[in-house]
């Protein structure tokens, strides 16, 4: 991955053969005053991270990137970015597969192909002076040529789905799709993103288990609330809005 992808205006790429984590490098650059639009990529990561501090397996051949953006939003709105990013990833994955296989967004921010994880997303942020976000770092990993073999969390790759993708081309498509979805969010509001996300939502309307720490909540997945929290309808009709946890399908 050493070409020069045609990124949208306002974005520029920093490519490194190896790095601890593209998110960590983007954060270091952000803290040093880098402008928004920086796209950090790497051939491999030695300390890639997923949600909740999980390791992200990072062999050669897959896409690892982190995009630094500086939107004018309140800190409480930062989590909404994950849904816009999930949609952007789902957009390009569906296009790569020529819409031949089902592509879903799994709450809060995984992308699945045929119920198998093809991408993970990690959003990190820092608050600036006053009531605004200083920066968001959007970390994205896409399994292109290989995928981990997790018994508990089935994974896949574009290659396993029969697709050969050039990393530089995929990166250009990703940044373009991300720019469109972020613009949609910032200009049209979260409702626009929420509605689009629910059209791709995994297990919407079905019974699911939500693991929240040591606890489990079971109910029918009814959608997202105005903050991006998951809405579950429990037995008896009670509704609960939950903002964190791990979604697990039943059966």
C-alpha cells in the first residue's frame, strides 16, 4: 500500500510501513496541532486496538487507517460519529461485493457481511476549550485479504467473499464515502444518519441479548434513540434505552 490514492479535497495521507497504532499516531499528530483531514495508514500495526481495549489483529494485506477530523460539535455528540462511519464502511463494502451479499451495521459500530465481521471502528476524541470537541480520530480496520479466526465472533474478509480489492483504491473510496456521511451528519443532523443506519441494522426487530458488563438484558431490538443508544423492548412492553454493551443475537 504505497501508491497515492485520489483522496477528496481537504484530505491528505501519511503512510507508514509499520506503526504501533494508526489511532495513536493520529492522536500524537492531533495533539501537536495537525489540521483535520489527516489520514494515517499503515501496512501493519504492532499494537492495534479495538473497542474496550481489545487487540486488533493487524497482518499485512488489510486496510488500517485513522482519520483526524475537527468538527464543530459538542462532546456529547461525538459518539454519533460512529454511526456515520459505520454507514460509510457499509457503503463501500456493499459496493465491493456488488450488493451480492447482505451487509449490516451491528450496534454500535461493527460492519458485518452475512453475519460475519468484516470491519471494526474505534472513535476517540478530546474536548477543547469551552463546550466543543477539539478533535475526533476515526480508526477503521477492514479485513481485505485475511481475517482472524474467532470462534465466538465469526469474521470474514473481502477475499473470503470472492472480492479482490486494491488497498489504495479501497482507501480512496472509503475516505470519499466517509466525507459524504460526515457531511450528511453535520448538515442534516443525527436523525438523517440514524434513519439510514437502521435500514442496515443487524437484527432490528429481533430478540437479542445485550451484554453490559456482567449483566445481560434481553429484549426486542427496536432501533436507536436520539443519542445513538439502543432501544430494547422487554417482556411486558417496557422499553429500555442503553448506551453501551455488546449485542448478541439469539439462536
